[in-house]
């Protein structure tokens, strides 16, 4: 009996610090790793969130940019860190779901290395054509694509980017084929689209809004479940009869796998509080993003659905 009691005391002693650490977290600065250069949407959102979390949790939240290899370098920095809540990833879709599928050998699979914490924002995409393109709506666009085939040119923002992958998804679902022209970023693709050097492209609503409202580009459809408040006159692809053509750029917080559930729960609750602040919401919405959090289990299920949609699309790129 004495041996059993001693073992129970020892186990309780071992468990107590872990619970205490979870309850006390954070007691020192927290690093938010952004796997992109400074200045992009994910970086700006990370800095907005960092300020809010710092005020909410009374510890510094420090943004560190670790760009390269499509975001894999920054993601790996988080994966290799201790699962103690002091190193987190703030990232869009690419480094979590897409980039590892384009690297040989594959460096990681998201659900083996990350614990999902929450989404922060969702930004829909918009299908865009140049002002001189003959299609006036998405129906006309499809008719053109069906008759012209490879003569239709699509400007992509780079291999494996969300606009490139959504184009591949459209071709897959609609049984169409067009010519993809790769650019080093979405900005030069948009420049050539406005100039008429390519015929259509896909971009985040946040980036395209200005060009559409100025009449430089025509918006045919958005990829969200509901119409975008910044382009309310543009129909969704769901409205047009294509329920499988849904896509977003999301910004999310991920922790290394093995991070305490208590820490994840506390971090999620703090994010919810921060993102309810009107000033924070307004700052994020000014980027064209829609603020939205998901509980960790819901977010994990969301990522599983996203992975089921996009992983086959990414993998087929490797077979060409």
C-alpha cells in the first residue's frame, strides 16, 4: 500500500507543474513566426494580433519574419521548437497545406506536426478578366474557355500559390484546359492582366478591389460562400451553380504538436477576445479580410476538409 501511495504522490507531483504552467502561461515573451517577408497581409495581421494579445495577456508577443521555400523555413522553425506555447506560427494556407506537397522529400504533414489553434481571418478570391476580354459574365467566360481552350491565358502569381491552385481546381471541376503563365508574384500578374498581356487571373478580393472599382479589371465571380461586402455586386460561384468552387486565403495560428490543451484553449479564448475589439476588427477588415475565429476542434475539421480538396490538386502538379 505504501508503494502505491508513493507512486500516486510522485505522479501528482509530476502533473502539477504542467498544469501550473498551462494556467500561468505566458510568463515570458511569445514569438509569432510569420513565414513571409514583412509587409504582406499575413505579416500585418500578425502584428495587429500580437498587439492585441500583448494587451490581453500582459506579455510581449514578438513577430519574427522567417521567409523562404514557400514558407517551409518559417514553418519548420515552429515545428522544431518546444511545444510550450512560446513559439507559434501565424500563416496563410500555403506553408500549412500547399508548400510541403511541392517539396521532395515532403518535409512535413500538417496534422503530424501542428496543433491548430484558430483562424484569424478569411479572404475570398475573385475571378478577374482584362477590360478588353469579350466575356461580360462568368457564363460568357466559360463559353469562351470551352471554345478557345489553350488559347485562353491565365496569369498565375507563382507555382503553388492560392490563385494558381484555384485555377487548377476550376480546370479540374469544370473539365476545361487553359494556358497558365507563371509570374514571380501576383502583382506582376495583375499588371500584365490590366495591360491585356494575359486574359484572366484570380486574386484576393482585398488586392483586387481597387482595380475593379477603378474599372481597370472586370470581376466575374467571388469564391466565398457569401458575397463579399467589398464587392457586393459580384456573384459567388455557388450562386452561379458551382458549389464545389469555394476557396479562401486564410490567416491562422498554429502551435507545435504536443502543446498543452490548456494553453491552446487559453490562447484561443484570448484571440476571440482580441478579435471582438472594434478597432482590431476594423484594422483587419481594411485589408479586405473577414475576421473569423474557429474553436480548435472546428479549425482542425476545417483543415481536414481543405486538405482533402487541395492536396490532390497540388499533387497533380508534381506529375506534370
